[in-house]
C-alpha cells in the first residue's frame, strides 16, 4: 500500500458521517431553542466541523449556532446560563463548556452555541467565554468560508487525527489556521506530500508564530495553548518525521 492510500484510509476510518440541518434527530432540539429564544431568535444554523467537512468520529457531531437579535436585553453570561437552565429543565443532561452548552440526544453529541448579533452586523456575533467570564467577537460564516475555500479539509482531518494519536492539546481552529498556512503554496491533491509539509511546518516554524482569528484579529488563537504545549507539538512532529512507516505516525 502506498503512503497516499494509507492516509486516505485513515481519513475514511475517522471521518464522521455528514449531518444535515434537517436531520429529524435535531428536530426536538431546534424546537426547544425556538421555545427558549422566542422573538429574540434571529437564526439557528449548523456550524463547526460538520459544516466545514472536517468532523471526526467520537467528537461532537455538530454545533448548533443560536443567533440572537442585537436588541436582546440579557447579558451574554445570562444568555449562556439561561440556555443551560432551559435544556436542563427540559430533561437534557447539560455540560457547560467554554462557549457552548453540550447535550446528548438521539445518539448525537451536540454543542449549543449562543451568540448575540453585533448591532449593524448580520454575521458578527458576541460569544460568552465562560472560562474567562469574558466575551469575544466572532463570525462563524467567515470561519466556515476560510476552511471550505482552502480546499485543505483532508489535511486538516489528518492533522486532527494525528493530534489525537499523540495526545496533544491542539484546538481545531488552531489546526485549521496552521494547516492552511503550511500549505499556502502547495499543490492540492497530493495528500502524502502535503501532510509531510504540515509536519515539517510544525517542526520548523510553528512555535512562536502568531495566529489570529480571521473574524477578530484581537482574538489570538495561538494563545489558546501554552508555550510548552506548542513545544510538545513540535517534538511530536519531529519524532513523526523521523519514523520510517506511516503506521508509526498516524493510525
């Protein structure tokens, strides 16, 4: 088996099935969101890896982004807490995460992400950061476009899988930005060569390079992990490049 075929098999092994917004397993959840948000609801949409086509099995099956109108009177922390309480009272076991409320239903692992529209901006939202008791600005549509337009979904999935194989702390949005940068001038459709290029970038240029949110340059994505965690990623990339067989690098 060629390296190219091996890596394609790894992707097929770990790639999550596609999920539609209209999947009937989401119906009750969407109805609960509409009940909770009432007239302040602007939109509900799928977001995250399932829309970017980079979702892996064993992770959250989808993010449901809840867009609330800009004149919503509740604070971001109140929105976050009230959403959690509503779903808990509706019989769901909820998990408070950094910007989302996690639930499980109908065999799906779903992250509910509430955001308030910035006045005058349809696609820019403010999100509550529960771990910092703060907030951030984001544009999920821009995030999705950044990945889909790059055409690097396969390499992103490989890097996410590699991260899991080596137990590394490496957030998905960080991986996306790094892979896109590492392959900026590389030919598409050469999976093995491109993944080697990603590992080389992680070994040679990753640590200390600043990456910012495409939707908010004040949000420094590379600050999401500590320097020692970046160093661990670099060391793992170096060790992987020193291996002789792909089966020792990613599986």
